[in-house]
C-alpha cells in the first residue's frame, strides 16, 4: 500500500474555532482555517475526500482492524464505492432497508448487483 506523503489531514479540512466562537446549540456560522464556511455539505465533501484518499491508497489503512467480515475474502478489505444522492432518496433507502431487516449498504449492494446483471 502506498503511504500518503503529505501532512494529514490537509489544512483545508482543519476546523479552527477562534475565541469568539460559541457553540451552544444556536445556529452560528463556523469557518475553517482558510475562511470557508462549514456546512453539512462541506462536512459530507470532507468525508468523501477522506474515503477517496483511502480508496486510492493515499492514506494507510491498518489491515488488522475489527469490524465486519470482508466481502472480498478473509484477510482482505472489501473495496468501497461511495456516491452522493438526494436526502429524500437516502431516507427512502433507510426506510426500505429497515423494512427488509438489512443495512442500507446491503440494500445498495443488492440493487447495484441487479442493475449490473440486467445490463
């Protein structure tokens, strides 16, 4: 696995609160060290960036971590596929997965597999 050479996390996702910041449940705008407004989309994008960095091998991932069994095979990690979707579709997927007694990931894998088979 290729090790990520630069400092991690990148400076543009570092959250810095100044002495005037007050997070007490009230809506207040918060900015990162570069002056970018922190929003839900900003956080989702930052998480996506981290996932992509892991998928591309720019961030080392320990091979002996607890968690779910690999879908690829014992001793290996299953590759990740991530994508963005509208909130309404996500909520529908969560409701359907709960109704079927499975995770959203399992539901998505099944749907993706059916789509590719039909291709």
